[in-house]
């Protein structure tokens, strides 16, 4: 049951909530011991705040839940590859594992040759088509 | 009166407040039309949150003040060179100008070959010694 696909579906549900708010549809969850301890979706328009990416909110929320700022035994599931800002935050958090749905060749951290914390495992391509489609359809509808 | 040094002194006052809270002493202000519209200092320990860097708080605060997420006619004065996370946030904000006190060769964004928004002017070395000393003294006292 507790597969990467299972949690990515939860992240996609968050992206769907963002979509319904006319936000760029990106969502994530943070999991610790098979339990979702934080869930968030992009809220940059709603909050008028460029820092309100799903990952940023989830990192703050998970740290609050854990009572400590390091997310050492946690996994982030995010529908789209984190940007430079979010990769920097993930790096500071020392999170154990980051699971990415779709790649973001242009804005994502990987092509900028940035790395996360040395101990952070990175997995890409989980439910890639679904995670990619929701963003592509959103931008197509905006044209 | 409204020189870069003037506003960097205000940022240093913020760093001093952080120091009094036993936080890594980094401070910043955001200025629009010669008026300080946001001021913040590092609060990562107090808030148990790796994202609570001075710049991140100031970006959110300035956008809130302006009622819009872009900081197009604003200048950030920060005592220490922004990290990867904060440079990413500044990039999204499209801020007009970033004035840096001391460089951070190891954690700063410049040596990672990251750029801010193409329209953002970057100035370094304003009150460099004071901005560098307060951080160096802090870490020396921790050893």
C-alpha cells in the first residue's frame, strides 16, 4: 500500500486543489514513518507571495509538526521538480528522500547543477505523465 | 542621507536583534521610494524553521505591504550574501536591486553560478567589514 505511487497520488490531489483555485497546479506531501505529516499546494496567487510554493509550506508545516527544523527521517513527494528556492530549502532541511513526479527542465534545480544535502536520496519519474499533464493543461488553458 | 550605507546600517540593526536572540546574525531591509517597507532578521532557531531566513520573511512582508507579489521597484539590503533558497525567492520576486554587505563564498548563490532575475542589479561590499564581523564573531563564540 505505502508505495511511492500511493503518496504521489496524494501529492496530485493537492495539485488538483491548487488547480481549482486557478493556481499553477503543483502539490506535495511529506511522509514520516508511513504517515503524511504535511500536505500543501502552490498558493502564490492566493497569498500574493512568490515564496508560497507547495514545498516551502510543507517544509515549515512538517518542522512544526515534528517540533524540530530538520526533516531527517522524512520523504517529500512533489508533483513537479523543485525550483532553485525550494531545492535550497530542502537542502537546509536535510530531508532524507525527495520523490519527484515530472521534471522541470527549465526552472528545476537539477539542470542548474544544484545538489540537495549529501544524504538526500532523489527519485524522479513517479507518475510522471499525470504530474506533467496537469501543469501542461493548466498553461494551455491560459494561452 | 538615503545612501546604500544608510540602509545597510538598518539591515545591520536587524542582524544585531538576531544576535541578541542567539540566531545567526543576518538582517535585511527592503526599500521602495526611499522608504523601508520591510525589515527582518534570521529566525530559524526561534521558529524551528529552515525557511525563516531574513530575506524570505522580508520578501513576504514587502509583497504584503505592496499588495502584489512582484518587488519591481524595490531594493533589498542584506548583511550577508543570500543562499540558494533566498536567491531563488529573490529571482521569483523580480526585485530591482540587491545590495549585499559581506560575501558568503561557501553558502552564497554567486559561487553556485546562479543568477537573479535578468533585470536585477547586484551590488556587493557595502559595509563589508561590519557585516562580515558580526557573523564571524558569532561563530567564534560558538566554538
